[in-house]
C-alpha cells in the first residue's frame, strides 16, 4: 500500500528508434573508367576534400586533347574566314571598277558601229565581257554578304566545341572522387582493378554532425507532443546504445505514419555523445514530455491493465479509472508509472501489491495495521 501525493512531474516515454542522417550520400561514378586506387575504408572518418576513389585518367585525358583539337580547328577556320572576307571586300571594289570599264567598252563599240567604223562582232565581244564581269561582281558580292552567316555558323560550332571541352575537363576532374563534407564512411563498393560505368555506386558516407534518431511515438501521447512543438518547447530526450548516453532533442515529426501502426515517428536531433554510432543502429530513447500537474507516481505493479488502479477504502478495494501519463524515474533510479484521475487526492492509499484476483469491493488487510 502507498499513500500518494499529487505532484507536478515531467512524464517520460521509452521509445525504440534507429539512427539515420539526412546527409547520407551514395557517391556514384560520373564517368566510365578503371579503378586505380581506393583510399576510402569502411568505418573511417574523412574530412571534406579527402580522396576516396581514384579512376584511371588516361582515357579521359585523351578525350580532353581531342576536344581541344576540335576547338582549335574551328578557331583556325574562323580566322581564315575573316581573312577571306577582307580579300573579298577588296576584290569586290576591283570587280566593280572592271565592270564600269566593261560598260564603257560596250558604249564605245556601239558608237563606232553607229558611225560605220566598227563591226557588230566588236560590239558582241564587248557585251560578252560586260556580262561576265557583271556575273563576277554578283558572285563576289554574294560572298561578302554570306560572311556573317558563315561566321555565325562557325562560332556556334566553336561554342559547342567549348562546351564539349569543358565537359571533358569536368569528367577528368571527376576521376578523383572526394568527400563532399566531413563524414564517416559506411560502405566501400569498389576495389582497384574494377571497371565502373556511369552511375555505379562507389562509396556511401554520412555526416556525423547531422545524425538523427527516428522513433515511433504512440498515438496516445501525440497531442501533448504536438502542443510542445507548436509552443517551440521542444521535448528533450536521452538515448542509450552500447553503454553510451546520447543527448537528443525532438526536432519534428515525420510527414507520414508508418503503414499498419499507430502513432507517428519522431525525428530527434543528436546533440552530443554520438561517438562512433553506425548508421541504422537501434537505440533506446527516453523522451521527457512537458510537466504535468496533479499526477501521481506509482510502481508498475499498482496498474491493472492500462487504465485502472485500486484505492483502499475501509479495508476494501475500490476501482479507480486513471489516465496513463507516461513513466518517470525517481531520485533513487526506480522507474514509476505516472497516472492522473480527478478521483484521486493527496493522502489516498493505493494498493501497490499485485493481486491475481483483484476486483472492486474485495476485502483486503494491510500488514502491520
């Protein structure tokens, strides 16, 4: 039997979760090449920029040289086109001068024929020369006018060649795989001599500074948990795994409830004590909820089922319906169950001995009384 006292206590929940990280990356090959070196080792910590895997650079270097040669060729074509354009402009002036001379020759030949001192053949020859020169001027003018279009075509091909060259250089850089952030390596999936293709998994790692623990919170406690989060009073928790104590804070709730189960997963941010805990490790989480008033702490043996205890009244057991608030650990380290009921008052005597035939109205005697 225990004489109770209504108190203000912070309920605790025992949850079971697993370690995750939103900054867990699976690094994959961006190029096809042979693996030459693998400095990465599973379980080892690395810093941002550390080399994890090195691929054979020779094929990629040859491709860079080819792309550079293509670009050089197009740039040379552009310079040649500009020189040719300058020659065409100068030649057009000369062709136009020759055209003017050919017109005057036709005029002189026609004048001599009108005065009967020239022959029709001379006129025909002068006209033929004029037509040929007019065709030459038209062709030269067309070449000058086509210059802009030809230059833009070569420039467009040169820009494409520059892009391909940059892509080849980028692929060459990607032959050396480095850690994107400070992390711990969880998997190494290649070895020297392997031939990797684009998209093949090479190394998996995760950020130790962004570890989280996901643990399901029963639906019964969700209203209080949500209220605490909405009030920006994030519940604190303590995790235990392999003898380590890990300080946690409930950061948020999962966006969906697991199929086939009640409650929602709570996502706890790890503050300290994570040490070398591997990703996916199961962890026991002790979650502290906001303090509740008018609750009592009882041994677990005092609770029958989920919602009833027995009060001692005139040597008889009287059933009291209660709401289970959570668990609580007293100063001596003993775990207690917290319950609340408007029917309870300070000084009430609660039966804490487990009786197999407990029922309302059963007469009992208290030893020592």
